[in-house]
C-alpha cells in the first residue's frame, strides 16, 4: 500500500485503523498520536510531510467533546477547521490524497428522510459548526480529498456510547435514554475498513460521502440492544430530549443515505445490529 500517515492515531478511529491495518497486513502506514504530530503545529506538520512524503493522509484528529465545545469554541474551531486546513494545504503541496472524517452533526436534524450529500448542512452545535467549517476549507487547498461523514461511532476502543452503557448498566438498575433522536450507529472498525478500502483500491472518485452502518434506530433502542447483547438486566426507560438537558443541542434526525458510498466506493455496509454483535463479542 502507498505510504499513509494517520493523524489522531491514538483516538478511537485511529486505534480501529491500527487493528484493521494489522488484520490486512498493511505495513506502510504510520500512526501519529497528538504528542508526536499536533495538527495545529505547521512546523511539525511540515517536518512530518518532508520525512514521509505520504501518498495518503488520514485525518482522525478532532475536537469531539460535543457539550464542552459549547464553552470552548476557539479550541474546537482551531482543531476541527484550522487543523483540517493545515493538512489539506500540505496534501496539496505534496500531491497526497486526504481522507478526512466529518459528522452527522453538521445537519440540523429537522427532517425525516435519509440525508444525502447534497442536502443542506445547518449545524445546531459548536461541534457541528466547526466540523462543517473543516469540510468547507479542505477543497480550498486540494482537489484530492475524500470527506466521510459518519455518525454515532463506537468500538471496543476509547470512550463511546456502548462502553458508557455497559459501565453504567453494571452499576445501575435503570437507565433513562432518549428515544426521540434518530440516527444510525457506526462500528468504527467498519469505517476503518472502508477508509483502507479506498486506499487499497486506489479510488479516485474524490468528494463528500456518507458512511454509517445500515438501518435506523434511537439512542434508546440502541441502549436496549446493548443491554440485551451484554446480558445485563438493566431496565431502559425511554425519555424525551427535553428530559435529558445537555449543553449542546443534538439533531433529532440524522439518518444518512449511503447510496453514494456503496456505488462509488464499492463498499458493502453491515446493518448496525450485526456490527454491534461483533463488537460486543470482542468486548466480552
Ligand atoms: N466519536 C463519534 O461518535 C463520532 C466521531 N466522528 C468524527 O470521527 C473522527 C474520529 O473520532 P473519534 O476517533 O471517535 O474521536 P476521538 O476523540 O477518540 O479521537 C480524536 C483524536 O484526536 C486527537 N487530537 C485532538 N486534538 C488534536 C491535535 N491538535 N492534533 C492531533 N491530534 C489531536 C485526540 O487526542 P487527545 O485525546 O489527546 O485530545 C484524539 O486522540 C473525528 O473527526 C470525529 O469528529 C464523526 C461522527 C461520530
Ligand atoms: C449517557 C446517556 C446519554 N444519553 C443520550 C444523550 C445523547 O443524546 C445521546 C448520545 O450521548 P453521548 O454523549 O454518548 O454521545 P454524543 O457525544 O452526543 O455523540 C456524538 O458524538 C459526536 C462526536 C458525533 O460526531 C456524533 O455522531 C455523535 O456520535 O444519548 C441518554 O439519553 N442517557 C444517558 O444515560
């Protein structure tokens, strides 16, 4: 495989990429944690690009604390917008292809039909806004990019909803979980597989793509499935968003249409429950 650099290499998706790269015996891939490659340090980035001269750059680095971002607008914007711009600029200079990850939170979530890549983005949170700004700066620096919007990422690595539910579920008899926010969970291992597939197939259908698992669910139904598969007796109580106040507002409906990814990238996408079974098996 052509030389590939992964920024944000120790986050959830970064660790999933490491796992899948190992499974596929891909060796020409370098994982850079924040300590080694801060995407805000142009000096460090220049040195890293000059050393490796990558053909591909995968940007897994991001500011992902959705509620905290409401109070930390500046740092969220610097990482999610300026960091993306720094990488895109260098990719342009070096002729590398950038694979960047974005989010369903760029949508307002007021509709009820699966969202396509051409639907209007209108973020309702600082995190969503800064991620959209990141999407928008990339084409200003390079034409060779893939932006993959994904949603509700979970895996056996780092912190995520599945691990939170399992932890609380063991301690509590009852969990109150929102049922009026609909979307699709994405097993980060599946997304990692899709990213590496783009590189391994030398795909040049650059542009914006939606990628989540198949199907639709609510956080409540997702939690019910997690407890069921985890063999936990935890009672799950469906609540409305208003009953679970959070600093950031989240989209009520962010189900994404994956037709473009399936046709142009040639990926087969598992149903969210099928992938949850795999992840739960690994967590056990
Ligand atoms: N998690 C989710 O549910 C979803 C995530 N996404 C997107 O997917 C991508 C991957 O997310 P995920 O792996 O879950 O997120 P994580 O928060 O697990 O990983 C992000 C990584 O970026 C690192 N990072 C932060 N700032 C910098 C910086 N300045 N330079 C270099 N690295 C930095 C973080 O390091 P540290 O921890 O040390 O700060 C962390 O390791 C992100 O773009 C995110 O926006 C999209 C939809 C859903
Ligand atoms: C812990 C918990 C959460 N919830 C709700 C709150 C929220 O609406 C939903 C998910 O909460 P979390 O805080 O785990 O996840 P959240 O940070 O909202 O997840 C988002 O992260 C960013 C990075 C993304 O890009 C999004 O796609 C999405 O995955 O579940 C409950 O209803 N009950 C609970 O006990």
